[in-house]
C-alpha cells in the first residue's frame, strides 16, 4: 500500500485557525481517532532543541503542541511531552520557549529522556540505547520543525526522533559515527525505524533556514503536513524545499534501506509538493563535520550539566 502524506497551507499559529488546519490535514488519515484510543498514553515529541533563542523558531511552536494535545485529550488519550535536549532539560527548554501556559492549562507532564534505557532493534547499532520512557508509550506523535542543519543539510521528521536518545548520549553517538555522514544518517534512520512513530505532524508554518539547527533565521513557509510514514514525509519536504536528496544523509540512508519511497509512489490526498514548492530556501553556508572528538564530547557534557543543574534552577528561582 502506498504511503499517504497529507499537506496543506497553514499561515497562522492562532489557536482556532490552527485547530481547523489540524482537522483538515488529519482528515484524509482518519482524524486523530485513527491513532489515539481512549486510555492511550501518548508521547508528544516536539523539537525542544534549545532555550537560548526563543524568538528564532528553533523549536516546535507551543501553539501546535497545545492543539495536538487537545485533540489527543478529546480522543480519550493521556498526552505527555518528552524530549532529550542536548543542553538542559526538556522542561527548561519548553518553559524558555513559552510552553508554560499550555502545560498549566492542559496539565501536561513533561518527561526528560534520561536514566532508563531501551536497547535498539538494529543488529548493527545494538549498542545504542533509546529512552525507555519513549518506547513504552502506547502512541508516539512526532512533532518536528522544518529547519536547515549545519551537519545534515536539513532536519525534519527522522532527525527529530534523535531526541528520544537520552540527553548526553547524543554526543557519544556523534563520536561513535566518526566522520562518516552516511553512517550517521543510517544511525538516525535505524533509530526512527526502531521508534516507529504512529503519527508525524510537521510544523512548517514558520521554518528556520540558513545556519540551522539554531544559528539561522525564521522563514515563513505556510506548510502543515501529516503522515503515518515519517520517511515519506521527509522525502516530500525535501522536494518542496528543492534540496538535492543525495545531500541529505537521512534520505540517502532511508532509500538504501528500502524505507523511503520514490516521490511518485507517495499519495498526496490534498496538496501536491509542487503546490507548496519553495524556490529560495537557504541552506547552511557550509556543512560542519559530523564527528565529536573526545574533548568536544566532554565539553558538551559539562555544558549540559551546567545548564541543567545550575543555570535552569537559578532562572526558575529568580522568576518565583
């Protein structure tokens, strides 16, 4: 059966408009009830990259997470937020990016992916561990942001699932991959295959272009996408952004592993990629190396510990 990718134009994060847009983009897929049943524990996995640039569209917008959480609750599900930011905690990054009102109003728990581990199913990467908290959810809804990426060209649905790797394990994964972009792409694809999100809803209303994932600038795109096949969605977005798929390691790896369909094999029940094409999406000025040497891993680890256990508590105390 051909994968289906639902694409629409959506220009606003205004909640009533966004609710309607979500209903429209999910309708061809059967609506939220096709994915969430009463009593399900539903992980909402946004991109919570950093709390350092809250106005630069580096993370999934809280309005989108709010509306998706509402839909889940209305379907009888029990949503919770989870992520494993490279620096700081999921809660700290979420609050820095304006998530507090939705957390309070909907009483959403936030879980940091650390501590408990779950072994991956890939033979090649069986030493790499994922968060047990993520893997034990009944339903996983992946909520990526459209962004350029200084190591991987672009970050979309597959890369967002790297957040299910506990905190500082990410730096060690970078070091394990060495200088091989193809191997790192394969690692990310195998991670996404192991996690196997039930639903991916893409925040492309405003993207982040240039020297991403955090050093670029916001860009109005007006795109909202949804699918049960994260690999098909990424393939469609690469076409919309007019990026050469051979320059995106996750696309190359997913094609090599037989997980990424050809564009012609994807069903688009609403808009076609041609209808949304962006002619001048800005990529990074240059691609940085994938690998983290040991000094960089240690520096990254200490920065994470400083933000999480010193900076975030001081900020929280000062705001009391």
